[in-house]
C-alpha cells in the first residue's frame, strides 16, 4: 500500500520520504498534567482551579513522581516523532514543603535527568492556580500588592528555573505564563486590573535571560468557568504587550470563541513575531480540554505551520486533561493526532496550490484542494509508524499496562 501511495503522491509532486523524515523531526511538547488531572506534587493539592476543571472519575491516576514518570516512560514509547515534556511548576520535586515563590532549579533536576534519558527537552509553566493566594480569581492583577508580589516572585523563580533548564538541555525552555484572573459578574472597571498586569509583567521581565535558554510566552483566554464576564489577560492585551516588550504569545486553540479558528492567526502573528507557541486541545462548546482529535481545526493549524516553513518558529505543545478515560490512552491518542496532522500537512502539494492562487486559478485550486483530501494518507501514516518502530495497534499494550500497573495503584500520595 505504501509503494502505491508513494507513486500517487509523486504525481502530485509530493515526496513522501521527505515528509516522513521531516515529521519525525518536529518536536511536540507533551503536557505532564494529563497523567494526574493537573494535581501536581504539592501536599494537599486540590487539583485544577482558576476557571479550569478536569471532569471524569476514571481510576488510577498517577499519585506521585514515580508513577507519573513510569506512565510517561510508557507513553513516550507509544508516540512517534520528536518529543518534549511540558511541566508545570507544581510538579517540582522537593523534599520538604516549598512554597511556589521559593522554588529553585534544583527542584527540577530529577526531571532534567528523566528528559535527558529520553532525549527530550523540557518546557515549563508557572502555576498560578490551586493555591491559597489564588482563590478569588485574581493573581498577577490582584488589587492587593502582597498577592501580586507573591506571584511575581513565583514567576521570577520559574524563569530562573527555565533558563537553567534551557542552558543544561541545550535547547530553549519555553516558560509559558497563564493566569486565571477574571470576574464572574459584569465588572465596574475593566482597565485597572490590566494596568496592574502590565506593570507586574514589566517587573517580571525586567530580569533578562539569554534567549537561547528561555522563550517567554503569555497565554490569553476568552473566559474561564466561574469567570465568564471578564478575563484580564485577553488576546488583545497579550498580543499588544508581547509586541511592545519583545516577548511572545501562546495560542491555546480552546481559548477563543467556539467557531474561531487559530490557524489564520499563525501567519498573522508570524509576520511580526519570531516565535509563536501553541497549546493544542479539542474544545467542545467551551474550553473543555478534550483529547486532541485528527479534525479539521488541528489539520488547518498544521497546514499553516508547514506551508509557511515555520516548524522552527511555532512551538507545539498539547494541553488537555480528560479524566473520563484511561489517561494513558488519552495522552497517546492526542499526541498521535498532533503528529498525524503534521504528516498530513507535509503531504499536501503546497507549492502547486500557492501557484494556483497567485495566478488566479481559483476553480482548479478549490477542486485540487478537495481531491487532495482523499489521497491515501493512511498508507503513509502506517509506514511512518513502522519506521518509528510503532504500529497502529497500540491499544492492547495500554490495556495490559492498565491491568498490570494502573489497576494495582492504591492512591497513596
Ligand atoms: C487554562 C490554560 C492553561 C492550563 C494549563 C494547565 O485555560 O489552557 O494552559 O490548561 O496550564
Ligand atoms: Zn493552555
């Protein structure tokens, strides 16, 4: 099937060998928080808060670092291509209780060793939720300076950690800031909190690091649960901030209106920003953080990355937390779909399509775009898996892992 598919793609001017090679080289950063419902390792963790929620009560989540690392070992073995691991600050490995503003690079050394063993880079997210100082929906833009200062110290600590990680691993560590700040009911003032946020960010970024070690991003959102009327860190706010301050934005495709695709935002931002980061998710009616599917939205995003030769400029990460199904299966399904969409995009004849557009041949362009949708993609995907020593039949091994490992878990933290 592959040989036939290869010949057919050749007629379209597409080199399947080159596509598979390139696909294997585009890093996808796997989010560690799918494994434990965004709980992290802090004692007495209350899980996701701040407008985000994990739904479902499938048993046997990872309860500690040993279990999470074991699950990740297993997950990494089932996913093709180049991988990174995306951590949250609450996955710091500490001997005693360490509050978030006191985190240090050494608390991530075990993760660095883990990543090194897997030939993977690490990325980081400061955690500005699930904490006594984040219970009223405000953190970096809080009216109370003592609250703001705590979170400023936390993010400064994270940037120091990220820069340390980046230096050690030899690739920049993404440090992505997302804050829940917002209001449930109609605000009396939409400006003051934004002015405060601008100033706290200026304070945070007043510390300079080598850009070869750390990439700073800001993640906007349209609304969180319980914070429906106002989000301080909106898209306009962060794009304007990033453009005027020399930092970058991260687009989470669940953070826009349900019919708004982020695919078109990529070329718009790439016109002005050297880097753009992504959180890929599947949103159902709201920012529901479902498992990434191989659907039109994800394919469109991949197409914009590939046809603009932006695979070094767009930093791809995953962000979802489904606790209603086996968490390993959720991880693998979503990560494979991200890879699938990249391979799919790599197998389209972009040069030919662009020529048709430039010469105004819109009838042929539309016809060919539609024909290309039914090219034998699956034959190339399967061949790609074989070359990565994988196969489409991975689910049985997850069932075995569930039986032998997960179902033995007692839930002790
Ligand atoms: C929340 C943001 C954020 C989180 C993670 C856990 O809406 O998407 O990225 O999901 O940091
Ligand atoms: Zn996100």
